[in-house]
């Protein structure tokens, strides 16, 4: 059983709400009270971190309730607990965070935000690993190259996207990320991919579709989008700024 023992209201509120949302069995006691004999893990605040020696203790802070509950649940279930992050790359990568065999968190975010999410999830973990699918070549390369201070493996993602039944639309990328996390890959530090002419044209077409004036971007900007340096919207904005500068220069010189 998980026991929560803290005098910090913010820690108590955050941890208890997380446990309730997960449907976990737990009880609460005051830090000065005896710990129940059936306790397998105790969640407390930093001020009481050294007060309990008879049970495995997880220390939570007001901003880290979810992570503390992840650790407590993993410990209570007796699983290995290594943090593994699986990523199904794309314009909106699916991201799954596993502790041992248990999925403890899942996300789907724009590519520009994916590295920050992954780095946050592995920040305090012991020997974490990030496994990235080898599809979506340009996006997976961006993720591999931008992740720092963590082991990254490139995984053959063939067959990792499951069949989706009625009502499960939008879940495919996250479920694929779970499967990717469970497959060992090849360690990689960098991945340099030269975008093909077709990939660059797709980026240009996407930019034209999103432009209110049917505006095209040049190949230089398309390459920067392919490399993850710019989003399509940022490339369009830069293209507009260039046009405005050129118009201004032309008027001043006439």
C-alpha cells in the first residue's frame, strides 16, 4: 500500500489528486503518526525525507507530484522501474514514458516541443533511455540531434502502429510510441539526413497551403524547416519579412 505522510499542503494536494486519478489504493497519515504495517512505499515532502527508515520513501515537491506518484506506483508494484521514453516521430510525435513495463505518461505535441517534453521526463531518472522510431526521417533526425545527455536508440518501427478500432482515432502515434519504447534499438548520437527533392517540395506545398496569400517559400527556408530549425509558420514569416525589406529597399532607391 502507498502511504502519504506530509505536512506540506501543496505536496499533499498534488500527490493525493494524482493517486485518485490513477485509481490507486493509498492512505494518508500525519508525519508524526505510526506508518501502517502494510505500507510498501511512503510519499513525503523534503522536510520529512529522513524521518522514515522502515519503508521505501519517495520525496515529492509541489511541482513534482506526478513524477513522485509514478515512482511510488512502480515501487509498490515491484517492477524494475527504468525510465524508457518511446517516440513515434512525425510533425506531432507520439511520446510514451514507461517505468519498467508500465506506461506512466503519454503525450502528443508539436515537433518543436517534443525535445523539451522528453528532456523533462528523463531529467531525474537513473540511466534512462530514449527510443525513437526510424520512420519520418527528417523529424527523427531532428529529435536525435537535439536530445542531449541521454542515451538515444534508433528503433526499427516496422509494425509498431496498431490497428485502431472505432472511437480510437488519434491514438495511433501514442500507441506506436509505447511499442517503440519496448523494442531495443541501435545506440545513436547523431543522424544526418539530406532531404530529398520530394521532401523539400512537400514542405513548400505545405507552406503554400498555410499561407493566406498562397505564398511559396524558397529551397533555403524549406531546408531549414526540414532540419527542424524553423516551423513552416516561422519560415513563412521570415519569407514575408524578406519581401517587405526588399520592397522597402526598392522604394528608397527609386
